[in-house]
C-alpha cells in the first residue's frame, strides 16, 4: 500500500483532460445512437412499413446487444488493453452505421442495429475504465466523471435534436450516417491522446461464462417485453426459464472461478450495489420516456422534426449544468443523499411532465424536462463515481462493464416496457372498430388517416393519455430508485479506491 499511497494525489495534465474529450465524444455518440432513431420513426415507418413489433425491435435491439455483451467486453478490455479495444470497436461501429443507413427493409435494419450494439459494447467499458486510469485524484475524477456522465445523459437527450436537424434536410438513414465522421475523429484523436491501460488479469477469459452472461440477459428482457406488449404466450415462460436458469448457472460458476467474469464480491460494497441499482432504474425511466416523447411532439403537437428535437433541449442543458455544482453537492450533502435527492427531483419532474402533456402550451413541458434533466444528471454522475471509486483499479474494466450493463439494461427495458405500456394504453383508448393500421401505432395511423379527421384526433388523444400513464409509471420508478439510494448508498465512499 505504501508504494501506491501517492497515486491518488497526482494531478491530471492538459493532455489528459484532452483525452477526456475523446472519451466523452465516444459516449456521446453511443448515447445519441440510442435515442436519435426516435424522431425518425414516422419517416422510417412511411419508407420501410415496419409493424409495431418491428419498430420496438429497431429501437430495442441496439441496447439488448450492448447489455448482453458489456460484461464480456469489459473483461476483454482488461486483458487486451482498453485503448486497443476502443479503437477497434470504433471502426466496427462506423461500418455498422453505414449498414444501418442504407437498410432496404425492417429486418435488415434490425440486424444492422444489433451489429451497432455489438460494436458499442466494445466502446462503453473502455471509456469509463480509461477515465479511472487517467484521473487518479479523487476530486478531479469526480469532475471528469461529471463530464462523462453529461455526455451520456446529454447525448441521450440531444439525440432527438440531432435527428431533427438531419431529418429536416435528409432521409431517415442520415441519423446513422452522421456517425462516420465522428468515428474518424475518435479513432485519430484517440490513437494520439489516449494512454494504453490494462487490468491485472492474465488468465484466459472463461468463454462459458461469457456465453452464459448473454443467455441470462437477453431472454429475460425478451420475456418482459413480449409479456407487456403482446400478452402471455408459450414464449414468455420458456424465455424466462432459459434466462433465469442461465443466470443461476452463471452466478454459481463465478463463485468457483479464480478470475471470474463478474467479481460478485463487488456487490458486497453498498456504494457499488446501490449505485448500480439506482442508475439502472433512473435510466429506465428517462430513456423509455424519450423514445416515445419525440413521437408525441411530432404527431400530437405537430412540431416538425427539428423543432421537436429542440423542444427536448431543457433536459440536455440541465443535465450538463450539473457539472458546475456536482463537486460541492457531493462534499456537502454526501453521495448517498445527493443521489437520492437527484432521483427524487427527477421523479417530481416526470410527474409534472405527465400533467404538462395534457396542457395546451409548451411551457410546462419545458419546465418539467429541465427538472428531470437536472435530477437525472446529478444521480447518474454520482452513482457512476460511486461505482468507479468502490472498485479496485485492476478490475476497473469489469466494474465499469457491470455499471454500464445495468445502464443498457435500463435503456432496453425502458424502451421495451414503457413503450409497450404506452402502446397498450393507446389501444385501450381507441374505438373498438378502429382499423388495424390505426391500432398498430400513431405513426401508422398518420399514414392512413386524414390529419384533420375526427378519427385522427381521437387517436392523438389516445396516444397522449397513454403517454401520461407511462410518465406516471416512470415517476414511480424514479421515486423507488430514490428510496434505494437513500437506504443503501452510504454518504462516504467505502470501497477500495486504489490497489
């Protein structure tokens, strides 16, 4: 311990802060790609004519693939080098983006989105673990993670704005094609600025554990998604049993391995376990809402794509503004109370959004979005910092992967469950004799109904009512996450910072 006691006091240089810009750009790109498609759904529906189920998979499969592979890729990064995996994954991400942009059918687009998720899984663990390796001073690391988190939350919220700007002037595939010049910047600047960093593991990675981690996650997510969206059929219990069985086998195997894929001992650290749970629940509520909120602004409020994207800016600005106060808040209030406070504020904002969606003006929506962005920005930054600070440095990649797996599971489940709930509420509120195309989704209804017709007005009312109920569900989840944070996450970092 005496040999490493001075490590946390080493201050980052200008070059290292510049490298943070590269890492943040990578996470911004991944976050934008998770939500940028939301605004393109009406145009995509008109062009490719996907079913409602295919629309869900186009939105979901990216995060499913990310969530399923993050743990494996975090361990790969620890072994082969985080910089190396980041650069290789960036090139693959660019290639998959081109494939998605020129997809000729819904099936091809779903496959391309899955490839984007696989490539993205190589990037996410590397970004956060490199932040841990580069910034040794605790205060500087908190600020660096605030910037990184602003990239994640701001990128997710900015996705619709980027998509709106592109869709004003180009076809829906441009929301993917824009990734390529950004990838070029990440690869070139990353090769120059980023240091290489590896974990301490030298034993070969257990491939069976890697397979089990995927099989444990994807079937369970599918079962929940299918149950909420389509009701119970034989696939739901089969998928659930397969996923839970694989999860049980995976956990058992990790306890026996000398170098496990997931170090289950990390979950004995309250700051780590509580932060992962709180983060997952908060991103579940936020991204699930954003996915159909963009459709609401266009199809109900009548905003063009660019204006609809700009209308979501209050959440982005508020989440970025957190950087200015996060250090003071953490020191004076404590991590646990600050995370709980942030989630509670976000819950209030989400409840306010449920009310504002039924009002005639935009002002209430803007205020509610700002409150949501502020609360989620605080909670995500400090929860991520709690995860990073609690884990030993040599397991930074694996610990980051656990955190980000929870994040991506939250994204996937948020889109799957909240959008499925919203769709179910929408269909219940429609007339019983509404045509099948109208019952598919509001985007499909816009293709077959006259926008000035009473039938389309009723469909808009049904969609808005469904959104309000889904927003209330999201608010409840954020409140639950706040309670978890207050009860579980301590007001001091209790895990090992350096080893």
